[in-house]
């Protein structure tokens, strides 16, 4: 299969471009449930992944699951473009590919969202903690992607106090409020699991957009279990209790999907079978 053959060249392209530019570039490739099931059936990929299709969480967070996702990031956007261009050129040769969506994020000020608040304040720090949060025992991961389109005109009508109550943090220094509202974003997503441990995910979210068009946040996060995402999303959209995330009155998610990110070893095994 030409598509599987080209997919397995992904890491080689990343390494080659990183070496040619002399600047580190990172990349991961993930698969929706439908395509992973195909790899299980035809190429003997592991079947015990627990990957699911994004089910949608009320009509405010619909499912728009894709089959394949590629995440590339670097401190240099021209390198990201170079890698993206080569990979998309490769995949476009495959007749099975019917549609390709492409979006670029950028760092805004001191890692702020376009709402003005710092994004990812409680991201795990250091490689060890990030690996514990994002990788399972076999080095695989789960990815959630959502493209949030912000209504900044509506958001900017709110006072600073109201904005801080909606988020649950101060805007300037990102200090968590002591008396957070149950509907604040932080109250909805900063939660503990059944073992009374905080649910940790590794965010790679970035703002995106154009001055005259849509703008918002590419929410992109890795976890060692898909349950972390499900728990947070159900709380955000009022499926766990009587509260929902007030921030969702000012933004709407599109292109939501869950993806399985296999380890390099699993990808190598697929290569051997192709």
C-alpha cells in the first residue's frame, strides 16, 4: 500500500530536515480509530490500544474525526513549513487521501492565548514529568486536537474582573484565584482522578489565525490515557454535573478528534510487514 509506505517515511523526513538545517524539529504522526483498525487488520498492528472515535460532547462540541494527523513543531517556522511541504507532497501522491487540512500556530507574546491569558501554566515541567503524563508504559501516546474559533469581539466586551472569573486566573501573572467559580475554566479542567491525583496532560496549544479571518487556539495535547481528555471534556460541556465551562460561551471547537500515537518501535514493526 503506497499510503502506508509513505507514512513510514515520516520520521526519516523529520530527521533529514533537522540535520540539514542544524535546528531541532519534532514530529509525531497519529491515527484515528478507523485507520488504526485497518493497520491492525492488514499489517498486524497492536489491537489493544483503547483508541476511540471522538464521540462529540453535546452539540457544542461535535465530532469531526479525521484518519491521520501530523504534528510538527520547531522554534523556526520556515523549518516547519519545509517539513510540512515535503510530507504533504508525499501523502498527496496517494489516491486514498481525499482531503488535507493544514494549519500553522504561532507563539503570541509570552505564551498567551489571544484571550490575553497565559496558556499551559500547569503543564508538566521537565522531560521526566512530561513523559510520565504523555506516554503509556510502552511509549505510546494519545492526542486530542481541537481548533477553537474565538469570538474576540464578544470577549473583549467583558471587564478584566469578569474575564479573570471566567478563566479562574489573573490575566497578568496567571495566578490561580482562591475563590474560583464552579463555571470557571480552571474549575472544569484542573481536576483529580479516582486515585486523588491531578489529571496531567502535556499541552502544545498555540494561537492561530489571520487579522481578517478566523482566529483562536489550536488545542493540541498528549496524554498517557484517553480517559484524561474524556473527563475534562465532559466537565467542560456540562455532562458530569450541572456546571459547564463559561469560557465556551466565547469560543467554539471544530475539527475535534482523538488519535493514537504509536511508538517508533511499533512503526518500525509496521514497516517490516508492509
